[in-house]
C-alpha cells in the first residue's frame, strides 16, 4: 500500500489540477454566455426603442423636406400680402400640424440652446429676428430656430 | 483589468465619432442628439458646460467662451509656429501656460487643451454608455500620424480626465486602413488621403505582419470642406449681384439661406450632374418688388470653383511621396477619408495620381472611428477571441409532394438554430411518410443534395391532409443537424442525425450556388408546373368526394357534366407535356362548372337542423391558423 501512495497522491494532484482548470474554463464560459445573453437583451431593448422612434419619426424626412417650401410660402405672404396665398399657407400649416408638426415660438424670447441656434450678428440675449423658424415633430425638435439676438 | 466594452474614438479637429464592436462588426454609436458625429466644440456659460451640437448652436453669441479646433493646440508650446498660425483663426484666447505650453483662457479661468478635449471624450463616453446600457471605462483614441510624443501624451491625459483608460493611441490613417481590413492583406504600401471639414492630411504607411509603419505624412492644416462651401457662397453672391445689382452679403437672413443652400448644392453635386439653388423672396428690390434667387449649378462649375484647392492638395501628396522615397506606382492601396472626399472630382484626381481605384466603401466621416473600434475589439478580445458564429452555407429543406423542395432553414442563417413546420399526408389512408432531408438552392428535390432520409410510420389511417406531422430541423453550434418527424396524434417520433451538415468545401458551396442561379428560371417553371398539378389533383380529389356524398342531389345531366370535367382534368394532370397555364385554366373551369354541386352541398347542410360536432369540424378543416396549416408531405406508396 505504502509503495503505491506517492503515485496515488500524484494522481490526486493531477486530478485536482484538472478540476481547477475545468472550473476556470467553466467560469470563463459562463461569463461569455452571460455576456452574449446581455448583448442579446440589450439588442432587443434597443430594437424596441428604435422601432418606437421609427414609428414616431416615420414622417421625419418628408417633414424636413417640406420645411423649406413652407418658409418660402411664409415669405411670399409677407412680401406680397396676397390674401389667397395667405389662405393656402394657413391650410398647409394646419395639415402639417395634424401630422405632429409644431412651430416653436421664439420671437422676443430669451435664447434657449435646446430650441435655437444663434446666427451671426447676434449681440444680446433676446431674440430680435428669426432667420428661419424652429419646429418640433411629435415633441422632438427637428429644426432649431435660427435667430439673431439683440 | 477592468472588464466591459472598449470603445473606439476618433477625436477630430472639427468633429468626433465613437464606434464599438457589436456582434463581431463595428457600429458607429449615435449621439443623444441622434447624429453620428459630435462637433468637437465645448462652450462655457457661467457654470454650465455645453458640448457638441448645443455648443455649436450658441457659438456666435458666445464666441469668446466657445472652444473649437482645440486639437490644434494639444500638447504644443505656445510659441510653436503651428500654434501662432492657428491662433489667427479662433475667437477665444490662447495663452502661454506652465512649461510654455499653450492653454485656453475663458473668463479668467485657465483650461489645458487636454481638459477641453476631455469634455468631448466624456460626452462620447456618456453617449456610448447610454447606447450600450453598460459602463464604459476603456477606449482606443486616434491621433494624426504626425502627432509627436507630447501630443500623444496630452491625448492620453484627456482620456484619463474623462474617466477613460486609454488602452491605445492609434494613428488615424492606420485606423482607416484597419477599417478596410488592409492589415490582413500581407505586406503593402498604403496612401491615406484625408480631407475633412477643416484639415487635409496625406499619410504613407507600410504594413507587414500586421504592423503599421508611418513612412511619411504631410498636409495642409487649413484646408477643408468649409473652404469649398465658401467658394460656392461667393459665386452665388456675385451672380446675384450681377443680375439684380444687390449685395446680399450685408443681409444676415439672406446670407444664412445662401449658406444653407450652398452646402446642400455641394452635397447634391456629388451624386447629380446639376442642381437648382432656389430661394424665392430672398430680398426686396429698390422698387419694393420681391427678388428671387434662382440658379442652376453644374458639377463642372463647382469643380471649376474649387479647382485650385483640389490641385493644391496634391502638392503635399507629392512631398509625402518624396519623403517616403516612393513613386505613385509603389502604392498598392489608396484609402479616402473625410466627408469632402465624397466629391467625384477628388476621387478621380486621387485615382489619376496613384493610378489605382481608391477604397471608399466605408462612410468617410466614420471610417477612422470604425478602425478605432476594430483595434479596440482586438485588444478586448472581441475580434480574435470572438465566438465565430457559423452560418448554414446552403438552404436545408425536405422533399414534398411532386418532388418539390420545401425549404425550412434558409441559407446564411446563423447557427445554432431550429425550425419546425407542420406537414401532412398526400393520399387517403396513408400510414407512413418519408422525410428526405435536402441541402441546396434548387427548387426541385432531385437537383439538391440528399443528406439522408427516414420513414415515419404508424400514422393512423385518415383522409389526406388530416394527419399533422411536425418536422423539426435543429442544427447545433457544431453544424450537426437533427431532423425529427412527429405524428401529433400518436406522438410517434422518428429522427435522424446528420453530421457535418455545414461541412462543405468552399468550391462545393460556390458550385451549388452557381448551379441554382443558372437554373433558377428553369427550376421555377418546373416547380410551378408541379404546384399546378398538385392543385389540379386537389380539385379532382375534392370534387370526386363531393360527387360521392352529394351527387344524388343533382340532376343526372348536371352530374354527368361535372363527372366528365373532373375526368378530363384528371387526365390532363397526368399528361407529361401539359403546361402550367393549361392546368390552371382547366382547374378553374372545372371548379366553375361544379358550382351546382356546391349549391347542392350547401342545401344539404342547411337541411340538417344542427350539425354534430364532428361534422362541423370536418367542414372547417381547410381553415385554421397559418401556424398549424398543414402542407402536404411526400407520399410513400405502401
């Protein structure tokens, strides 16, 4: 028996080492699996968020493209004082409003970096001229109002 | 060592960008403002610090407290020639600080360029954390290839101030080359032409064994896309003045509109040959009449306007080539970086100079950040140690009625995966089905490779289409495919295991794909014919059954006519030279002629006061949810 014991010890040692190695590998694998699962869950969450945004902002590109002609129409009404064109403008605005577009009121307001962008020539803190209007779509600012402060 | 994701940051002079490795590929992280770029601008308003887009929006009203292009001062002495040159282009104050270093002075307070850059990096970190939903503590940051040790140290410090451990500082051109995977192409010499918003850099790199060596760099620290915009604006102003005699430069409102449309026109001319600049009611004439700005700008005109800038950019390129002791023909790869390189004329000139097509697939505004993320992935083990999820190279499916292949797992599906579908029998009282597992892209079963087949028997005798046989394909991560078929009535199950279902040589896969493409039209026609035949057989079967059950309710004449039609359709479906169109037409006509039979059936049903449960179920057997919809399986003749 005693003769065999060193061999047995050796064998136990090597087995213990093997167990330790396996335990380490197992921990690593478990960690990797958790990480992959977390990545996946994050992906699912982000997907949901992005889909929600996509639904809310489905009209974003169209709205952005319409803002320039809208501005031009407003300028036309200002300069020509034509009643008919003013009616068209009102109708156009009402239609856009019904799709969630909302003008941001900035005239004579103090500068707010969340909704406005200061244009060259600004001196002061109150909006004295609006270069182009700011708009929200379903609550999110899609165009900052470009303003000159005085 | 901290765990978690490592992000890659392109800390640019004008804009910065962040990217991260996700699922084995780089992804640019959007800012909380929803853009992929962060303007490298920091503004101080009392105690408040604004970074990125908000800082940019208030820049003109707060110019002395808004810091931009601070990268030009990173790790440089105040007396450096470059610093003295840059100071002329900024509105905030630069002074001499400790050890003669350049520092930023805002409202009596002193900031090092590192501290300012740290604000941009902190925003990048916060945006990444909000995107990833976890803490981010480590980053790879890029710097221009010409940055010296002091500038690199300063960049590292900026990361540290922002709460990031900078795992590595990578050269911007190296990151761009990594984004195009040029490190995997063996030894080569690469030219990176980087024309961004405000700076132009050319770098010549040599790569061997995955190690990048910068051979030379050159550039123009004050040339960029903004200069191109200004040329267009000047041109529009001069044309308007020529036509209307009015100088719009003095009207801030008109100027803003021209600036916006000039930038838009420049971008449009990268894809179109000409574009309209239309700004109605831009001003009023001396007589009070409205003036409209309307002009056409062609790509050729734009190219003429900025010709000296483009030609001028090749002066530094030539110098860099000379410093590297290389000729254009010695360059094996050319990479374009920076938004302005979207301009076709620049791409053409670069191609002409180097005599080869430049790489331009990755978004030129994001390519540096993408490369940084790849480097971050290598360090974090995401890239080399990534669990490479395999995909099935070819579609897996089974044979169904008429020798048609029905796909279950489409090719390029990431494995492990599994998919189940319900099938049924094709003949009355069929007691067994054969499952023939197929691999390939062809429409007909016989043209695909059969991986194995087995028989599920013991199905209780029933009308065709009634038994529900659930077939499940399951591929584990080693590509071992388990196919099982289970009769849902008896729960009897048979299965087969196919080793190495994904183990095909690349040549085999390519050949099978090519075959499928070559025969696509042929196969489609064959499949459609089989489907038309299956449909015709179905009609024959259904009508024969109805005739048997309700035929006695019809006039003998009507019954005869229907029987005749059914017989003709049955014969037609057996013919080998029949076309799909003939079959469809005949089936349609047979169904129309059998309307009387349908009426008789309805009457008979109404006559029954209340159908029994079983009968009701029988009537509805063709409906039911899609999920449980039975497809007819391959018939095995007993």
